[in-house]
C-alpha cells in the first residue's frame, strides 16, 4: 500500500477534531495535507497543529496521497471531487459525509477502495462512536488504517452492508439529539417540581452519564438493569408505568425508523 500523506478535503470541525487528535497522539504534521477554502481556517490549522493546507485542490500535491478523508458537507462533495480531477483515484477514500453513497464516491473520484464512516457529534470531544463500512475492494490493512484515522474521535463499529449505515445514522448519528431531548424533558420536570434549573440540569446529565457507564460495565440485559432499580409499587415503577401507558418506547422505535427512512431517501 502507498505510504504518501493523508489528504483531508475540508478542514472544518470534524477534520480539525480528527487532525488535532492524531497530532496529539504523535503523528507528524507533514503526514497530512488539507484542502480548505477559508483562509482563517487554514491559518488556524497551521498555527494550532502545524499542518499545511491549500485553498483549492492541486492535483500535483494530491496525487501523492495514499489516503483521502472526505470531510466536506455532502452538498459540496460533487464540486470538491471535480476540483481534484481524478488525482485521488489511486488513494483509499475515507468518507465521513452523511448520506453520500460509495457508488457516488466511486463515480466522482474513480477510486475503488472506499470506506464510509458515520460519526456523531461527541467525536468533537473524542467521545463519539462511528459506524464504518468498507467496500469489498478495501484490503484489511486499509480498513485498519481507516479505523486508526478515526481513533481520536472515539470508538468504531464495523457494519457488513452499506445500507446498515442508514440505521447507524438513525441510532448513533442522530442519537445525541434524542439524548438532549430526554435531558430537556427531565430538566423541565425537575424545574416544575421546584428544583433550581442548574441543579436539575446537573442531576439529569450526571444520571445519564452514570447510567450509561453502568450499562457499559455490565453484561446484564438492559431490561435486567432497569428491573433491578424498579421495585414494584415504588417511585421508579410509577414513572415507568406512566411511560409505558403513554407508549413512549414504541414512539422511540418509530422515531428511529423515521430517521432511517430519511437517511435512505437523502442517500438517493
Ligand atoms: N459535525 C459532526 O458532528 C458530524 C457528525 C457526523 C457526520 N458529519 C459529517 O462530516 C462532514 C463535515 O462536517 P463538519 O461539521 O466538519 O463541517 P464543516 O465544519 O462545515 O467543515 C467542512 C469544511 O469544508 C469546506 N469546504 C467546502 N467546499 C470545499 C471544497 N470544494 N474543497 C475543500 N473544502 C471545502 C467548508 O467550507 P464552507 O463552510 O465554505 O462550505 C468547511 O470549512 C459533513 O459531511 C457531515 O455530514 C459531521
């Protein structure tokens, strides 16, 4: 496999989070080249991370790249790929763009080794989780390289079919918003019951973080964890009974299906 630099097309939030993490892990700034139209963003990459960037794709500079990370908004992908003029066809492509299919990446770049990732926003603080899919042409070593590039953003889960990325999008990609929504409701309830708003927010956030940590440390089924803290006739039982009567779980399942359907439609 080629050993040239890694080219990042787009030097925005996600690219900066990934590059910052890789540099902190000890990668050399000279092992990256970034294409980013905004001068202020280019200056920031140089000042904070020592990484050189170009205002637009320059075939000469990109042709040496062994890997390319697509970190532009999905709607600017076609234009950004056209600007690279096939210079990246021999590189392994790692796309973090939501909803841009492998077939579209192959058509726009001429490449066959394509890995798609669906990250989520906690990636920006190294606590994300990304779903990854690799086309059959991607050798195992390049799959490992793709996962290693994303390591600073959190953890990864490989899926076997590209269509599964739509479910990943619905679950973890959009998931942080569901958590914020649930937190909003808990804080609202706390405030309505007389708690100070800041206290309510802290109580809600720590409850989420602590319960998630507990679930991650345990091999027990989630229902078992829940039942263990839900004694019959108690306070938690009263709340869960109310949620079940309102059809909350079924509504959440339908919500994720709606997100999956939307991801599928956007991909088309
Ligand atoms: N942020 C997240 O948590 C998250 C989560 C999951 C997936 N993603 C995906 O990650 C991708 C990047 O997201 P982001 O939040 O990092 O976006 P971002 O901050 O807007 O970064 C993209 C950067 O690329 C630049 N760009 C535009 N056209 C370009 C071109 N032709 N060549 C090179 N660079 C170009 C953009 O400039 P302009 O501002 O002028 O367009 C911008 O500076 C998106 O596809 C998004 O769907 C993000």
